């Protein structure tokens, strides 16, 4: 049978709960479709940092480079600064492996209560630029501890970076409604954004069936809530996409149902699949975490590996469980992570 080598990093907090839930579902769906997932367990993260002073081994990225994909839970620990944990593990993987697309689907799902009024629906793909923009390494804190202390950060946008994320988003839009919305802030003072607009417009012009609508990020945030059906594919810079995707997740029902794929579209390096949410220290260890985001991220991984039927089965299985009324606490239910996962396994055996 075919086998795929997946590096699995459960990481911190609820990562340790949702990842085993998802790998159990992935193993079963793989078995039923005649392939195998060879998991390489990577106990990297904050505990690893406490014992070694590093978030991952010196040759950690080299180890990951030989796998077919990376499956991550979350990183982040209340006792370690986020710049140590995130810039020590997640951000280097995204950058070293040129995962310049962060694809984040969000949709209202049967059985998942949404804060939207009535029976309004949301079905958006946020295509987030994932390696540049506002998340730059240029800047720092200066004159520490002095009255004139300040912090500075430069946003870095490149023509190539904007063009490639736009092409990816435009291709997706072409296969859907043809409507592409670009998140911007070009009404004056953010100097990078007129450049963003220009490159987005020029790039999308190569896609005849696609219309681009540039929408200011503040108004776009409102529109996610007030007119969600007017949105389909959204292309956004790193920070705007980060914020919009948590917003869209909450509008769909919860951060617990928001998956994400950090893609290297050229497939020169492994891609990384993870929930949008973090380590959720407020509920870690309680068995309350919603595993849907992790399971759905796993389905995105199967699609990327060329197993769309298995991905469809997995999405149908958790969809049916939700529609049947089994819900974790974030969705107003009382199912534990284990209860929900067991129900998905039963649905898969169906
Ligand atoms: P968070 O996403 O961890 O949690 C936000 C809120 O959503 C919390 O109330 C949490 O309980 C709830 N929540 C999140 N996922 C849930 C799930 N699956 N089921 C039920 N409820 C869920 O964001 P935060 O609290 O801002 O960050 C916590 C830590 O995680 C920080 O250290 C942060 O830097 C890190 N973080 C990591 C990643 C990542 O590894 N990709 C992403 C976001 C945040
Ligand atoms: C995400 C997270 C990360 C990001 C943080 C934890 C660095 O919020 O994956 O959305 O901002 O990219
Ligand atoms: Mn985020």
C-alpha cells in the first residue's frame, strides 16, 4: 500500500488533545482507502524548550524536510514569551519551507450555531500571505527602560510576494464564483497598501473570469458579519489575513472549527497543516477542546497528498456528527474531545 510520512508536532496545550484525536480519524480513513500514514512523532514545543533551551532540535527543519507533510497542533505557553515559542518553531517552518500561502476556509455548518442572524450563511476562503508583510524581522525595541523608549516594525511587501498570493487566490476564485475580494488599507497613511492594490490588480487581470473588489480592511471586517454572503475568496496580507480568519471562524461558530493549510504550492518543501487556533491555555487539560479544526486540517492534508476521496469522507464524517447534534462546549454542547472523536470514528466505519 501507499504510505505517506507525516511529521506530527502536537506541541502545547490543547495541541496535545486535538492532534491525537485527529490522527486517530486520519488513520482510520486512510485504512479504509487503502493507504497508510507513517507518523513521525516530534515531541517539540515548550516542554522541549524547558529541557533543551530550543523549541526544536538544531537539525529539526532538516528532519522535517524529508517528510511528505507536517501536522501541527499549536505552540504557546503561559510561562514562555510568545516570541520565543512562535519564532522558535512555527514561523521558521513557514519561512524555511516557503509556505507562502495560508489557506483558511470558513463556513457555517449544519449543527453549528453561528452568531449570524436568521439562517444567514458564510462560505469564505481566506488566502493569507504567509511569509512577509507586517510579520517582518525588521525592527525591535530601542532605548529599553528609558523614558524615550520606542518600538518599531517595518512591513515588507515584495512584488513577487503579492503577485504569487494573488495568483493562488485568483485561481481559487475562478473555480468558485469568480469574485475575489482584496483586503486593503490604501486610503492614505499605510504606504505599503497602494503597492499591494496595484500588484493585486495587475496580477488578477490575467484571470478573465475573476473580478477583484478592493475593500478597506475595517469595512471588510464589518462585512464579514453584516453581509457574509457577498464574500467568497479573500486575499489578504499576513496580519489582515490573521485577524480576518479568526473573525470568520467566530462568525462560522468557533475557533474550534477553523482549519488552516500552510502551503508551498511548488511542492519543493513539505506543507504544514494545523488548526487556526492556538494552545488555549484556558481550557488545556480539561478534555473540552473541539477537535474539528484539527480533523479538518487533516482532511486538507489528505487533499494535498492527492487523496481527495479520503478527505471528502473525513469531512462528511465530522459534518454528520455535528449535524447530528454532538457538539463540544465551545459550540454549546457537552461532548468531550474524546466523545466527539469517537463519534467521528463511528461515522467513518458507517
Ligand atoms: P487561542 O486560539 O489559543 O484561544 C482563544 C480562545 O478560543 C480561548 O478561549 C480558547 O479556549 C478558545 N479555543 C481555541 N481553540 C479551541 C478549541 N479547539 N476548542 C474550544 N475552544 C477553543 O488563542 P490565544 O488564547 O490568544 O493564544 C494562546 C496561545 O496560543 C498563545 O501563546 C498564542 O501565541 C498561541 N497561538 C498559537 C498558534 C499556533 O500555534 N498556530 C495560533 C494562535 C495562537
Ligand atoms: C496563526 C497564529 C500565528 C500567526 C501566531 C501564533 C504567530 O495566530 O497561525 O494564526 O499570527 O500567524
Ligand atoms: Mn492567528
